[in-house]
């Protein structure tokens, strides 16, 4: 039996790219009791409901900023997948207080409601931008990670367990650079901020299956990191727009040259497995069982997009982006 069978799941941010794909996979493969889609957008919920015909799905209008609404939405819920966030870097910089309200205060509301409703598992979706953050979005996600990990202290010996998944850029998600490149290529030129730039990449389906696997493995307080390939932004541009001129315009404010998924400090309390890493909590006041058979990374190990041992080839990239 799957951990999801006969369970009620609440998915925040459920009408986004992640939410729609998660819904498709979980409803097809698991015998859920119900799936609650929690989001702000009436139009997006209406469009999604027209494309999903399943009696197990419920659509709840609400905002993670609204403490009472979050509490009500979590009534009789077994598992929460928290994907709601303000994530566009320039938007967060221009509206910093709004970013804090959604990404940090919203996280607090999720935590409190989960504990009070005795939810069993809460998995928060994080990002490589939370590591050594250089913009407000990354800073809010760093705080959000800390809140969810240490929320296990508030839950104490109760049954609510909190963990995070941290991964890199999602191919084809809303806000991805791929739609921008496709739009620019019509004019015969695409813009590259810096030709040295590298990024971690993961497909939507890979990200969702990793989240599902991490929920099965979680004991409370871990950050799960998948081993995923890196790619050069210039290679991505060449696959999306072959032969189109690439204009280097300089790194944007709040942007990194390379991304980090696991720092050298975190690696000292991490475990390595064949396909993923687990960062174990440093301040596990609540007590947590360790994961067996994991290897301790070598001293000074960093998992970064420019020193990654696996790189996406152009052919592999064509496959996952559905570009001939």
C-alpha cells in the first residue's frame, strides 16, 4: 500500500505548474480519499476543474496568509504539500512586504494549522535560491525552511511531522526562461545574462515523484535534495533557439552565476544516497530517528551547479523539453 492510499491531501498553490502535474500523477496512481486544491485564483481553479474529472478532488479558494481559512481547509487532512509561494524575483523585490506575508507568515499559518489539526505529514517545497540567498525571494525561502524544520519542536511528541524538499529550476514551469527564449527567437536574438551561467534542472514529473518519495521517507526535520543534472544556459538557448544569435547582457540584480543545493556546512550533518541527499536537523530538540545506510559526504563537500558530476546533454534536453 502507498502512504497516500485512503488519505486526504491538502495541496497549497495547487493551480500552479507543480500543483496541476501533482494532481494528475497522484490521482492516477494512488487510491486517495480526497485531494484538496487550495489557492487564491478563482479563474485558475475554474479552468483546472474543467480539465480534471475526478470525484475525489475538492477546490478551496483561500490564501495562506489567512490563518482562519488555512485552519478550516486543514480539517481532517492527513498530508499537506505546501507549494504556495511568491517566487518571481523582481516581483518579490518590488513588493517585499507581500513576499514576507506569503512566504514567511504563510508558512507560520501552515505550521500552526497542521499542528492544531493533527496532520500527519507536512512537506514544504523549497528551492536552491534559499541557499546563500542574494535576493528577497531566496531569503524568504531560507526562513521558510528554518520554520518548517524547527516546527517539529512545536509539534513535540505529537504525530505532526514537518520536512522540506529543496531542488533547482523546473523545466517548463511558469516563470521558466524557456518561454522567454521562445518569444525572443522570433525576433532573431535571445538575451543571455552571462555565458558562464549554470543551473540545476529537473522536470516537473521528476520533482513531483521526488516529493512523493520524500514524504514516504520523512521522519521529521529533514531537507531532501535530489541528485539532478546541471546545464549551461548557453546550451539551453541553443536547444530552444538553434542558430539564433545570443546577446550577452550582463547578470541581473539578485541573480547568481551558479546555484548551490548543499553547502559545505550543511554537508557535515548530511547523508548521501544513490539518488539524493538528506540534510538532517542540527537542533532536533524533538528527537528524530536517523536514516540508515547513508554515507557522510567528504569534508568540505558542496553540491553546486558548476561542479556537478552530471550534465545534461543537448539531446537529453531536447527530450525533456519536447523540442525536436
